[in-house]
C-alpha cells in the first residue's frame, strides 16, 4: 500500500466528522497537494502517518485530514477549538509561505501563511481561533517552510507551545532517510524525542545539529512547558 493510499484510509471528511470525547486530542493536517504543480510527494504524507502513530502511543485520540482546502481547515480548527481538552495538539505538514503584514504586528513586516490547494490562511486568522480555545495545554507544530511563527505568538499566561521546523525566513527541507521520505524536522524530532523530552532546550539543540546540513533550524517558542 502506498503512503497516499494509507493516509486516505484514515483521513476524515472535514465537512462531516465527529470530535471524540477525550482528554487528549491531536489534529493532524498533511498536505501533499496531489495532482498540482505544488505537489510534495510522499514525504509530507509520511510525516502525517508517523505523527498519527506517535501521538496515539502518547495517549492521544487523533483526527487526520489530508489535502483539505482553506475553508475546510478553518472549519476543523473552529470545531476543535470550541471543545475543551486537557491537552490539544495541532500538527501541520505541507507548504508554508509569507505575505505582507497588513496590521503591523510582525517585526519583519511579513505574516506567515499555511498553503492549501486553493489558497492560503494567514497566521493572524489562525491565532484568533486558537485564542478562543479553553483547552488546558496546547501544542502547535508545523513542518513547513517559514514556520518559525506560522502559528503566531501567544501570551505567556496561556499554556501554548509553538514549534516550527525552521525560522520565518527559512525553507524547511525534506529528505529520504533509509529510503523513506520525511520532513527533516519531523524525522529528527521523533528520533530524539524520547531521550530529550524532559529537556526541551537540549532537544532543540540536538535537532538543530542535524538540521544544519539542510540550512535551517527549528524554533521552540518556550522551553518551560512539556511538549505533550
């Protein structure tokens, strides 16, 4: 079975899905842009599949969405953030980009955006939705280009951790590790997670040592919170 066939078996319809009654929920967005000029191939799909397995091992119920559109992404986020969880993970793998900042809240004058087949979603709009969530702990992860603050920034009083595969001005790489494609950040994150999960700063350092060869480095918004 190909990675695409595998993820299609577990992916949900964003227009009609049920949110499980659970303490810990992980929402996985994997976009390979199949059939378009933006296509990323199996690497992104494998990212979604490995995160689905890993999050389940950590005790999370998982919702997987593959190659959805902008309005569907917003709908899923809104639906999920209306519910309260002890722990909530949002993971995105796909294209990220930048656009001119219109409300002057970005130090570099650029907003980061999530890319979909039919357009993009600006980080400001995602933040408005996340800010409405009453979940006790939220972890936001993006393995995409320009992902340093692609989930934007949040007040320290909220238990929100954001992790980007690269800095805002950088591009995230993909590579084939032992003949299996993955985003480089996602691959090294899970390679070192078990060993360094209780020392987030050291985890980031270990990942970045490996990412140097791909000319980018990951970013953690804070080190004082458990990741999951």
